[in-house]
C-alpha cells in the first residue's frame, strides 16, 4: 500500500548501487619471480645452504640491461652497469665505480653465512631501493668517491647496526618484503637423440641430429630454418667461426640448438638472415663442463664483429654446468641479445654488453612436470598393464607422491594405503572381494549399482600383486571427485527474486524436503555455529528454536578430506526456502557410492520421508562422457519416481575437444599405431594449448564399451594421449592398453610458468574411427587451434532427467548492474555428443543459469572477492545449483498451495522454470549451449500459476499538480506483480483501471481517474490483483 505524498515524496529517488571497493596498503605483497624475468641467472641450488661457487660473476666494465639473479651470490667487479633489478637468495658484493638503475634484494637464506649481505666499494650509484635480510655496508668517501642511494633502504632492526653507508634519499625502514626466487625450468629430453654426422666445414644444415660440431676456423654454419638441431657436442677449440640463423621469412617456429655434452664455441660471431628474430633462438646444453672447468657453454670474444652481427643471440639454458663469456673486446653494439641461465654459475668477462630479450611464445625451456613419474615412452609395459601407469608409479615413488600436498590424483591415508577401484570381470564377485581383503583391503565402499567395481583402501606395497589376478579386468586409483566450486544471506536470493516470492506469494518451502549431495557437511565442525547464527535450521546452543526447528538430516557425512561445501550449499537452500526440510549425504567416496546416495535420498524408507528435490555439485572424471553411466542412470531412475533432480553443470568452461578419429601413419613420430589428424593436412598431428601455472588433469574418453558398466566385450579400440613440447619432443603420457576394459586415459601434470604445449592422440590398437573427447578438468588452458567440440557438460550433468545448472555472478542482473555481462566464463558449455540406442545426438544442456559468488560462512579457499563485506564467497556452479533447487521448492509448495495439487512432477517444475527464464540478449534463440534456456526468475515462474500481491514502485499524477485541484485527475502507478485485471484502490474502494505490463521487464503500469483529494487529506492508494488459482489463496492488495 502507499499513502499519497507529502511534498518531499516527489523528490525521493531510490537507487540500488553496487560499489567497487578499492583498498590501499603501505605494505607490499611478495612477488613470485620467474626465470623469464632474468637477463642473467646463475646458481639454483637451495639457498638455505650458501655455496660460494654458485652465482653470477660480473667482470670489469660489464653492462647488463635486464635483471640479474642467483640463489647464492652476485659478484660485480669495477665499472659495472646494471639497468635492472638484482636479486640474491644470499649475498651481493659490488665493486668500485658501478651503477645500478633498479632495486637490489638480498635474502640471506643460509644459516652458514654470517657476513655482510650487501656490500659495495666506493662510488657506486644506486638509483633504486635496497632491501636485505641482514647487514648492508656501502663505502663512501668524499664527493669524488661518494656512493649514493636514490631510494629507500630496508634492513632488520636496529637500523643503526644493520646499515652502514650514505643516507638514502628515501630513508631507512625495517619493512622487509623479499620476492620469491624462480623455480628452474625443466631439461628437454634430447640426451638420447644424438646423431652420427660430424660438422667440420662451412655448410648449411637442416633441422636434424648430428654428432659433433668441430669447426676448424673461418667456417660458417647456416641453420636452415626453424626446427631442432641436436648435437652430441661442440668443440671449436680457439678458432674463429660464424653462425647464421636463417628464418626463411617464417612468422612462427624457433631455431632450437640442443647440445648433449659441453659446448666450446671458440671465437664466434652470429647473425640472422631472412628475418631478425633473436627471441626465436634457443640453446640448451646438458654438459657438466667436464671439459672446461665446470663451464658447459663457453664463448671467446672475436677480435672484431662484422656488421649486423653479435657474439650470441637468443636464450641459453645450462641446467648442469656453467656459462662463460671471456676475452671480450669493447664494441658499440651489444655482444649478446637474449638471456643467460645456468643452474650453476655465469661468468661474464670484462667489457661484455648484454641486452635482455625475452623468448617468443613457444620458445625456450619447458615448465611442465608430470604429476608423478610417467612410464618410459608414455605407456605402461604389458606386465603392469592391469594396474596402470598411475598405480605403478605410486609403488615405485611412494615417498615422493605421498609428500604431495592436497594430492589431486591419489587418496592416501598416511599409513601406506591408497584408495583404489578394482574392476572385476564378473559382477558382484565376492571371491575377488575376499582375495582383496586377504591382501589387506579395508574400508570397502558400498558402490550400489556399480556391480563390477570394488573400492577400498589397499596397501601400496601389495599393488603389484594384483597384476596376475585373472579375476581382475583392471585397477585404477579412486580419482577424487571434482566439486564444482570456484574457489549471510545469499545475494543470489535477490538476483532470482525468490525473496519476492516468499514475500508476495507467502511461500517458504514448507513441507518440501531437499537433499544435498556434496563432499561433507561438518568436517570443519562449524555446523552448530551456522545454526546459532540462523544460517541453518535446527536447535540453537542456547536452547532456542530456529524459525525452522528441523535440523539438517545428515544421512552420511565425510569426516576426512571434506571442505564442507555441502554445508555452504545447504546455507543457500535455507536462505531461499527457509522452511524446507534439509538432508545431506556425502557423494565423495566413489561414483558407485554417489549413485547409491541418490537412491537412498529418493527412497520412501528414508527416515522422515524421501526427498522431493535432490541437488549435487560433483563430477567424477571416470564417468562416461558419451553415454549414461552409473550416476546418470541413478538420476534418471529417481526422476522417474517423481524426484526433481538438479546438478551443477560444471566449472570447465569450453576446455575440451571432440572429434571423430582420423588416423595417419607417421613412424618418425610414433613407430606403431596411427596419430589423429587434427586438421586437413597429414602434418596436423598436434593441438596447441597455452598453459598457465597450476595443476592440470586431462581425461580422454572415446565411444567404446565400458567393462565396468557390465559390457561383455569391453574396449575394442585403444586410444592414448601424449603431451608434447612445442619443440616436438614427447613430454609424457600415462597410457595403458585399454582393450577389454574401459575407454579412458588420464594425464595429470603441473605447470611452473606460463608455457605452451601440444596434445597428440594415438590409436594404438583397433581400426574403428571412434568419436573421442577430452576434457581439461583442472588447470587454466587456452586451446589455440582446432576448436571443435568444446562442450564440457558431461557425465550425469548431461543426463536427460537432470536439470543442469550453469553459473553467472549474482550481481550480473538488474537491479545490480544495468548491463548484462552474461554467463560466467568458467561455467561448462553444453553440446556433448551422446550415444543412445546406437545413435549419436546432443542434449540441450545446461538447462538453466543460476547465480554464484554470494556469501557463505564456510571458507572454501580461493582468492578474496571484493564485494564490500568480510564473508567468504561461494563461487562456481556448485553455488548456482542449490539456488535453483531451492526455487524449485518454492514452486512445488506453490503448486500444492495454489493449484491444490497433491503430486507435482519433475516435468512440471522444469517447464515452469524454463518457460519463465530470462533471456540473454547476446545469445540468440530460445536455447543455447552457453546459457541454456536462460537465467532463473523465481517470481516469473510462480506467476505462471498464481497472482502475487502487487508491489508499488511509483505513484504520480499524470499531469503534474493536478492532484492539488478540485477535479478528478488521472493517476499512474508502476510496480511489480500486476495482473491484466489488477485494480487501483483508493481508501479501500476500487476505481476503473487500465493495466499495461512490459513483457521484457515485468514492470506493470496502472492508470485510473480518481476523485479529487480534499484539502489536508492523504488518501490510501493500493493495487489489488484478484486470485487466478483454483485455491483462491493468491493475489491480494499491495
């Protein structure tokens, strides 16, 4: 209702704003440095034990444009010039008459070093800051020999003890922020690639394998285009020679020089032709310097440098030995364009000029490590095929793998056991189960309908004993499921306008039971606090009843490994449907147990009655992509019994590729089998992906039979997945022969620095051109080419009966933002081709989009989110799915209340949500694989069956000032939840009313001629909507 106005009413404006909050701090967050940040790096042994032989040793009059670093020592002689920062894990010593344009950091990590941390002789000019975890001593004498610091000095307290030198212009403080020093890149696997041909004379060579480069003087070697040039060793003695890098006017590709042993280049000059791309030149040396006092890479400066030439071009990486440049004459041009990196030391003789040039994308060393040691050549040997590459590696590297923090591939109990899944040849094989128990299997999990899978904890040291068991088809780790979180009232409640459904329609989820399946409910022991604060239903610790006194029914929880994401989901449900009954069941033990949990929550025998709605947020990477697996079948089963099922679509964006296998033979790359051709040419054997730092899990599946699902034949075609460097060297794979088993492979690895790699798919056995798909479940990749079949809604999220929910940020709708930004980039895209009745087709997934990013009391990790409060935020489709599930509870209650239905079907709820969903303006049509059928609008859904009590937004005279006259006047009221037959009431009396409703916004406008307002009176204006439901309980006055 609304009174007419005081004069001030006309001036009121109600606006909802989202404010961006910016914080400033005098402190600094430590920077994690990367090797690519450095022009020169020497010495990467642990800085915790000082090694005086490791470091960067800079001769007289050396000039470096770029950063210099070491875990141990930076030692610069007189007359040096460094335009860049200097970083040391221990100490820095500077000679006379030097100049630094940059900041200087020394950490002194080693306890076995007790001297000065930064020291400098006379007349060193430092334009920047000095930071040391120890004592700084700078010599300065008079104006002629004065050392200056244009910046601030940071040392431990007391400053008077730990700093001796000229007064820095920025002052002295005790706030020490030291950067993290870089992790070293990997070594490329070329040590067994040496050739048989010696190179001794002037010639043009093509990419390939060579034995020894031994030039005898005045010779020129031309590298004929991008590619890999592998040498056993280089030994030119003291002769003078030239190198020419011919890029053949190509726009991509690198000239990679790989040297297995030492490289003694002698006197050398180098240049480029047909393209000046020093950033596309890379050299890696694996020698230890055994032939040259520890220097694996050594160059002597030439007496003169020809025009447009240098002493060296490109980046050099020496993981096992030192780098040396000596006897350099002064020149106006730089001697080196590139970077020098050694895990041991870099020695730069007098007069060297080095200008840093970063490597081009796809050029340089590798930064990818397998999650665990892979088998040779990327495929496990036949003798261990039954246990696979992952478990074999665990048995061989138990200590190292057990030490991995937050292990994403193995579930270890710390007592020598790992959770495994044993796929039996026969269903319900109790003989095999007994054999496993005899060998030490404990904690066997109820896998419900997964009849050929036995899951439990098994001794790592007995895994290899399973290889000869003829009752076993194969064994795999129990891969931990992925919960779809990114990573206190939910802001999503307002986004979906479910708060209005409660207020204007009197709905709260009463007598509706919602079951949540996730990781855990109370592993962190915070559930009772949530009850006390009203975030969950139940009895408070002080004995007071909550508004909803029914506590969460915990059917089964997970004590270990849980992050309580299930509790965060339940908080969302409780916010949106506060009177609903809630239940929880973990789904984190296995896919079979997850399916059993679905059946249990839907069972009429569940204490307190079955759940009307179930919602989950889990993905098992071994569940089939292209057909319904055990979980999808369970979902279809319970929906057929009348349970409405919601699931998170996934947080995998478009990180996928799907195609029909097209094989080509290339024995130079893969001696046996065929390689998938990604493009139209026979050479299109690889797909390029850019990788950011982090952990990655790639799952490959193909359209073949699953033994674990009861297939008699099992796999008939065996596909393998390999990760390949951009330089063409195979990095690794974790493949096994899948014949007769299940059609999947898993590849797990970590990336230390932004890099590029390539994927290769091989058909190792069989002849069928199967449809295959890989999904990158963890990591932040960008697929650079052949972008087809990028759907990632897979498994039970792609089942017909589930309502699959994608995500948008809770503020991504009016009234929070005036412009719709759209579906979250991480939200899984649909379009997966699925096999049913021997026919491939796509399913319309996701179904709907819900809000994510709202508040929770459960800290799920991840980066802070700047939303103006201190509560943790819940991101991902894990948050979106319970929002929509809770709206469904309101709709079921509404159908029972207003339509007098005793039974509400899942189909009715789905159609009510779909037909009322808001549309994304940038997505054409009624449905898209990105945004489904649209974003959930709870109020629009409920008005399909009932009228709400209107909400008045504005009240005004159509003709300004006419309300002050003595004649009837035309009034206009705008608001929400108006029906076509709504009426304006004045002082509880109806007046003839005209209604118009904007179909895009749902905002209604009511106009009517009303009696004149007597002087001094303030009449009551209301909007009334009559009921339209069979019960007559809807509608009413504002």
